[in-house]
């Protein structure tokens, strides 16, 4: 199936808080390792003894300190953040030529990976599907629910359609997956009082058989939804481009054309 490639968009054109924080984002090298401690939000601007943490812990841990330390560029100390977080599913598949063969990028020599992207209604930017975890809800349930609502328009389905969709989504989200990132992120909604925390998980469908029975349909907070070829030219909402890069590197897929020979492994 052919993929759709998002047009490039300069950071200078983005009217959001992420513009001011772009210089703080951690930029992996051309041939980086996937590190559990990597954060798309650097510690620059925090007190010298500040340490970023990606997991919850006791009240006196770096995690607690991150919640109460001044926001970068501000002297205002933040108040405690409620136990709320977002969950963002990255659904991927290998691009194929319509005959079942994986498409290889002519320059990098790597297989081209695709992911499901939505165009947000609130800001018009392309992004990964996702949303806030409901009280008492498991992260795995949030990931599946948000994908269904935004990429499958599950909220507008009839009872019979919704039941069938739930079965297919269960298959889809029972496949091989890994946690891409868990922790704080650069997000336009961040304020002096709090900032966004999320868990990003990549679900990969190797054969594409399940998605063949699940046509994409935008719904809820999504205006549009499409399969998009992954490469370094795409610009997404907040820190989403960095999450996509981590997925491409983890799966050994094409990311950029000017790849160092040492990165081919």
C-alpha cells in the first residue's frame, strides 16, 4: 500500500510553547542507542542538582522534585500535579508495494516504516493518536480506546459495529509492542504550574492482516487520519517527531538519507 508523506514544516512557523523549548530538546546523534533514560525534554533550565526521572516513586524522589521545580525560564515553583497522565499509541507497519514486498529506501537501504497519524482539530497539527488516562483505567486500555476513538471513529459506530471493532482492536493491541518513552514531555499545554507526562507505546503489525479489516476513519479529537511514511522530514505536534524517530531506530527502519556507514550495522 502506498503511504502518504507529511510536508515539512519549520519550527519557526509553529505558534506554541514548544517553539521556545525547541532548543532544549535532546537531539540524538546520527547513530544513537535507544536509552531508557532518554528524554525529549532536557534538564536545561533546572537547578544544578535536578535529575530527570521517568518513573514514579516516593515523595522525595527526583520525580517529585520535577513536579515542583520551576518551569524552564520561570522562577515560579509549581504545585503538586494530580496523578494524571496521557497515553500515546504508535501503530506501525512496513510499507509494501501492493504485492506483499517491503519497500526499501533507495538511499539508506532500509525498509520504510509507516505509522498512523491524525490531524488534531484543536491546532491543526499532525500527531500521534492519544489522550488522557481515565481514573482507574489501565494504560493498555487507554491506548486502545484512544486509537479507536481518533483513528477508527469508534464513538460514532452502531452497537454491532462497535462490538466488531472492539474484537479487531483487541487483536491489534495484543501484538508485539514496546514502551518507547515514559515521562515528561515538551507540550504546548505545559505551564508554570504543571507539565505533561505521558507513556508512548509502539504496536507493530508485521503482516498488516489485522489492519486490512480496519479502515482508518477520523473521529473525536481528530480531523483527519492517514498512514504516513516515517522519515526525518516530518514535523509533528509537541515531542511526537522524536518518539517516531526512536521507533524507526529501534526497528532498524529508514529515518534519514544521510546515514553514516557505521549505522547500517
